[in-house]
């Protein structure tokens, strides 16, 4: 009987792509004119492995490469609706960012590759542990300005309009496009080996979820949760910290374990604040000790068109939320141009939206939103909570690394959270 899984025992070949995908920094090998992000090593690796598996499976996409049993199958079957929504929006007069469709195809290729490799769950958990430890070392070195790092945006002086032709690495700019020198991170929000502080915080959260599925010893979990909390506080990722804490409440049906984890997390946060480690008192005053009533006014005001005056927001620590809400108004008003856009969505007019939830509602409309809810019904509830909380302010899955980590988490959580299914 023909087996569509890899029938070899070469561990180097089997684990090499996953190691590269997880740990490779953001380095553009080929830059594309007028685009911030270029072609990276993971893009080339996915292309090569896709070609190989296409050949290995004798060019049979269904069911050898794509079938209903694979992790991420629901993402695959949503693709036709995405294309339909983009074409409809284009016809009505809303320009779509077709690079979204290209990225979506790349994600489908990633789903296929991970399915074909069929990496053991315990190996994935080991990678998650290494990822947390490695990032902690890098983050501390970056925080004390001992080393720099590679990010999507690179140094603040970088201007995508400078890239006028296809070029390699430096693009004759006189510096490596993705590299930020020691001390060059904005507000010292260091990034570890990721493209930005929010990507780091989200991936650390997902890695912890994966570890907690297999690790029964709470003391060992506390070790990782302390490292993650320190990195999140340094990265000043307010919304992601809230999402992380909320998700832990649903991580297991062991109530005592949940209470212990939450208690340790809050105690460590209090001690860091008390002793002002990593300048956390100032961070807390600006990011966490805010007027949450005003925060709600900003969120609801973006939908009603009654946003507070910008001058009333300055200096409150809610500036970033206010500017997100302004962008939401633009997304919503674009969708309201036509009843067809309300029903089917405006496609993907922007490469990045300042909220995953706004992305879903405005890009895919009423029909697409209900379809996504239906396709997501079997996700573990702790992950759904995480997506809903973090997705308020961050367009999570535009990040390749976050999508990769999410797929790996869902693979190892299969069968572990049956009682949490909706």
C-alpha cells in the first residue's frame, strides 16, 4: 500500500527544514522592489521541499498531499473563498493586495510539508523548549546592548522606496537591510530571534502551550513561564500578556494547576515591579496602569465613529490603541461602500490590518466570518481564547512564524483537548 508519508529514517533530512523554519532569523536574501519584506531562506526552503514532495507523491495532490486528516486542512479549504472575496472586491473597485493570496499559497505549502514530514510531537516540544531558552539568552544580550538582531523592519533609517530593483542582501544601501545594531531597538523593545516584540511574545506563548500539553511537572512549567514573562515585560507586549494569562485559565481541567501557574506568574510580575527590574515600573506606569474605561471608549468609538479627540489621548499610554482604532475606521468605512462588501468582504486591501478580528470582519464579510467561525469550531478552547484576546490588536497570522508555531501546536494538541471542543 502506498504511503504518502516520508518513508525514510534520515533524521537530518527529516528535521532540517523544521529547524530552519523555527530558528532562522529575518534575513532578506532577495529584495523585491517597493516591498518591505523580501524573499527569505524559509521561502526558498518551502519552494524546494514543495517541489520534492510533489514529485515524491507522483504529482497526486489529492489525497496524497492534501486530505481531511492533515493539520491545517480547514485553512486550505478556506482559500477559494479568499480568492472569491478578493476578485469581487476588485470588481467593485476596491484594490486587493494580491501578495496576501501568494502568502496564503505559501502557508498551504507549509501545511503540506509539515504533514509529509510528520515530525514526532515530542521532538516539536523539544524545539519549543530550545526556542524559549535561546530567545531568553538573546533577549538579555540585546537588552543590555551587547548584540543586535534581525527584524522585518530593520533599522529605522530603512525606506522601502529605496528598493527600486531586485537585489541581494544589502541592496547597495551600505548596511544589511534587516539588521538592527545593539541599542537600536525602538524603546528598547528587543526582539530575540524574531521579527518584532509582538511576534516574539506570541510565539513564546504558543511554545509554552505546547510544552504544557506534555509536561506534567508544574515546577518545570514555572521555569519556562518565568523566562517568558520576563521577555514579555521587556518587549512591553501588553495585549499579548493579557491573552497569555486568559489562555492559561483554559489550558487544563486541573484547577489547582491553573491557580498555581497564575499565582506564580502574578507573584513574579509583582517582584519584578517591586525591585524595578528591567525598568518595569516605568513600563507598567505607561502600559498597564492606564484608564481602561477610556480604552473601552476608544474601541467602541471606532465602530460608532465617536472616537475621543486625539489631544485627550496623548500621554495616557493609549496612543497606540487610538491609532489602531483610527485604522479600524478606515477598514470599516471601506467595507460599507457596498452591500456586497458587507456580505462577502473587501478581499485583502491591506497587507497588514491592526487587528485580526477587524481583518476577518472587513476582509471576508458576514459570510466569510461565519465560515471562519465554523471552520474554527474544533480548535482547543485555550487557543481560541488566545486568538480572540490577542487578535483584538494584532493581525497575528500575517506572520509566517506565528502561523508555523500555530500549526505545530495544533499538531501536538490533537486528541489532547477533546472535552474542550465547541
